[in-house]
C-alpha cells in the first residue's frame, strides 16, 4: 500500500518592516526622489557622516587607551623601584643600645650641670652674705648666752648643766675632698629633690650627713642636728630620706629615738 505524499515545510513570508528600502522608497519623506535606487543618496550621505563620527570616537578611545597604557607602565615601574628600595635599604626605627647609652649620658651631664649651677649659686650667696652675717650670728649667740647666764645667776641655778656640743674637727684639704666625694655619692642615691632641684634642701641634707659623720660613735638624736639655719622639720625630712635608703638606721629600743650612721651598703 503506497504511503501518502508529505507536503514539504516552507518558511512563511515575513511582512515588510517599517524601515525597509521598499517602504522608504514609497514613503513621503523623499517625494522628489525617483523610483528605483535614487532614494539611497541622502540616506548614504547621512550614513557616511555617522560613520565618520564613529571613527573619530573610536580613534579617541584608542588614544585614551594608549595614554592609560603608558601611565600604567610608568606607575608600575615606580612601584617596582619603591619595592626594591624597601627590600634593599635598611631603615631602623627602634632605638638601639647606643641610643640608650647616649640618653643616659645626657641625663648624667644634665644632672651634673644642675649640680654645678646649684653649687655656684650657693657659693655666690655665701660670698654675698659674707662675714657680716656670720659676725652678726656670732654676736647674737654670744649675747643670748650672756643674757641667759646672767638671768640664771640672779635667780636660781639650773638643775641640769647644759651640754655643750663639741667643735667640729678641722679637716685637711685631702680629707675635705674625700668627704665631699662621699657626700656626693650618698646624695646621688637620694630622691631628685635632694639632688639639686631644691638647692636649700640639698644643703640641709649635706649638713645632716656631716653632723652624723662627725658625731661620737656616729649615733645622734634628732635634736643634736638642729641648728639655727637647719630647723627641726628639715632635719626630720632628711633623716626620713636617709632611713628609707638604709643609709641611716633608726633605733627606738631604749625609749629614745637614736639614729645610727651606716653609710652606703
């Protein structure tokens, strides 16, 4: 039995688009154009103008691309040079041991300069005060002693004799130098206020140290160190600093507070 014949598939005809050449030729946009291909001339002229504009824009983009490529190459070279410089050049940021030694040396020089300035100022004050003040103090002391003696003689005798402090032993030039060096070592171990920030307090500390060294058996009471220019408050402050540094030992086991000189250990 023969098979029925099959109808071949055919592509359906598409409708003519609105922008086709045939539609353009039949439009009223170009009424003067002849029939046929005459209508292509104005369309091709407009197409050529737009193509030239597109070419100019493409050339501008190409020029911009070339400029960016040149800049990228130069900038990449700069980054590479900086990277190589960072890898081959040493830039130490942290301080070294030499920096700490230099800082310590400068601090010692500053402290020494301050000490010398304080000593110079003290020497100028002593020179300016001079023998006149010393003579006035001596005269006032003698007058007070004579007045006290005369008053006691006219009334009644004192129940306990007044204890006289021994004279300070005279030292040779060498002994004075050794004494000065020893006092300087002791003062350098004390807090900053005793090392020169307060010249008067430093002088009081030196007087307290000298008084303890020159005392019998190097044992004193607080009242033994009190002088006209060294009040009790300053003596007490100096003794507290020396006791805290263990240069002086405080003993109150006998009921009387005694201070024993020990020196630097």
